[in-house]
């Protein structure tokens, strides 16, 4: 099975196995656990690639919500000034 197909399959199942996960660390842990159970034959490099791919898809879909909406180190009035 090609890695992209595994990435797509896991991302499509994320609502089920990541129910209750509210941050990226929990998401990564959930993906790692799923890989261990469902894809034990993957080598460590492939597991890392799949985890990165799944997380990228989930983040693109805003699965975990927005953690930061602006730069916390600047005042809104100071933005744009040099």
C-alpha cells in the first residue's frame, strides 16, 4: 500500500479515533497509536512520514482549531510599524 493512501485513509477516519483530542500533541499520539495497531509493518521512517502527512492534512482542515490568531508579542496598534 502506498503511503499517500494510508495518509488519506487515516485522515478520513480522524473524527472517529481522535474524538476528544483538542490539540496537536494528542492528535500525534492518536495517529501513532493507530499506526501501531493497524500498520505494524511500517518501518520508522514510513511511520514518521505518515504521521507528518496526516497532521498536515488535519491542520489544513483546521481539525484542532486555531491556537493563535495573532502575534502574541506585538500590540495590534504596533503592527505594520517598522
